């Protein structure tokens, strides 16, 4: 009976990861498609009193265009091959790690979904990622980014905070089954 409960828990875990990753990638790709269709060749759009700016950009680099001037082969190696391999490692870890809490698992799934969203861009968009939104208040603002970047950043920060502040006794056992 214990093996059946472990199997159910494993499939729930896989389903949770799959649903989050598919939704994250889908939303990311849909917003990028809208941005590519509506934002090029027009001035930036300012919303909410300038807190949000919409502007089309194709980013050949990583975060804040880091590495955009590297040779094309090296950008491919880092942006596609290395990133793809790291996403596979993260996915295998998320599927197998038994000692992480469900909130941490959710963070990992959003991280993977965001990474896959940007990886799809790099593969189908000649190594570039479509960025289109910038947040700012007064002189403080982000670079131009996309939904995948938001998912990656917030999930990584949340995962680290959860890892740091979660007490060992607070983690939900991944193999326990409720018997209500």
C-alpha cells in the first residue's frame, strides 16, 4: 500500500511541475508574440503613470544584455547548449528531490518554465530573446525584460528565501498521503 501512495505522490509532483511549466511557457510565448506583432516600429507605450513601459527589443545576451557582444558561436554555446543542459538538470532535480517543500518545488517549476521560454526564443529567433516590458518609478527602473525573466528572477529569489528561512520541521513530506 505504501508503494501505491508513493506512486500517487510522484505523479502529483510530476503533474504540478508539468502544469506550471506549460502555463509559464505558454504565457511567456503568447506575450512575446503579441509584443513582436504590436510593438516594433512604434514609440514606447507608457502605462500606469509611467510605472510600466512597453517597448520591443531583441536581446542577444543574457540578463541586461550581458554577453550580447560575444562571438555568435560562444553565445550559442552559453545561451542554448549550457542553458538547455542546466534546465535539464533543474528538471531532473525537481522531479527527484524528496527533501524540498512544495513551495520550493513550485519555485523550481517556474524557474524551469521561464528558462524554457527564453530557450525557445534563442532557438527560433537566431539567438535573441524578445523583451518588451520595463518597470520603473522615478529614476529607478529595470532593464527591458519579458515574462520568462520575471518568472526566473522571482522564483530563484523565492526559492533561496524559502531555503534560508524554512525550518527543517516545516517541510511537507513529499511521500506522505492524507487519509482524511
